[in-house]
């Protein structure tokens, strides 16, 4: 989906609900770090405003209405009783400004993700799930807590056009044209890391060939023609996740 198409079909209210759903799902699947880490989404319009979590709230407390709206300078553009984590601005603002397609940016500090981020080889193509990211995940070396704006240029350069970034010795990051796309990418990136840590504990690893891993990555990306296709799988998965939230915590839409 292109940026212009997204702007015609997503209102701020819709994006607020979708982003709030992502926060609740991260909490549900235990992919949070208390009040830390962030998910942001760009709001349609020329101002480059975006929504991000209010600093101090657990992800399970976030609703559509308490998301904070800020500009690329990290300053509030609407009154709020909450402030924003500065590290959220440094990382997310840089990517939103540099990547026109990165409408949503999602960052985590999970156990499995941080473990793989600490490994020299990074993410290995050990399983079908991890092969989605084969040659499609970037790496950024650790420079300390992301509070220095000078790091932004290097981070953006390392990310390039990739859909995912491993922040070495730090955590994981995905981007998407929508919050749902960024979340589903992170869900499977996290699962790939979890599988890798488990496989490494189980003995000698069997790694598929470069050709098979690359072919599988192209299948995930819809870049090859197979006998069968499933173009709407992620849409159905997202719809199922929203039904889960509607049953268990419908107040995310408030």
C-alpha cells in the first residue's frame, strides 16, 4: 500500500484504534518492557505528526484517546497530561522522517529479541518463520541509550529500505505501512528469535541453503509465482486478533 493510498483510507480516529490495539496485543503476548519501548504511527497530512504512547502507562492501559500526538521535533502538538519518552522521539522520529513508507514504527526489548541482538551472527535462517526475514533485516550497532540525536542519521542509514532492524545489544524494530503490518512483522520476528534460542540449546544446527532461504523469503514477499497464493492471510490474522481484543479488553477503542 502506498503512502497516498493510506492517507485516503485511514482517519486519525481509525489509526488511534489500530495503534491502541497493537499496544494491547504486545501486552497480551508478553512483548513489553514495563512502560518502556514504543510504537508510533504517522497521521495523514503534511505536518508529519504522529501518535505514540503516553510515557508512564503500561501497554495494557493504553487506549485510542490517551495516545499522545507529537511532531518530528518531539514536542506535543495537542494538550496532554502525559509526556513522551525522549528515546521514542530519537528513534521513531528519525525513521518517520526518512522513510515515507514507514507509517508505523514498532520497537521491543523482549528476552528472545535481545538475546539474538547480542549474537554476532544475528538472525539465522533456521526455520520457515525466520526465512521471511532472510536478507531483509538490517543491523545497527549499539551506541548507548537512544538519547543522542546524532545517532539518528546512522540508524536510518543502517535500516535502509528493510522492513526490520536488529538493534545490536538492544532490541528489535519493525516498520509497516499500517500498525497491523508492523505488529505482525514483529510477532513473527519475535517468534523467529524464540525459535533460534531454543534451537541453539538443542544441539547442532541444520541451516538451509542460501537458495532455499532466499526463495522462501521471496514467497513471503509475494515476489515469486507459486501454484497457490494466500494474499489475505495477514488480513485474516489481524481480524482474528481484533476479535480477541473485542472479547477480552474492548476498552482499547475508548
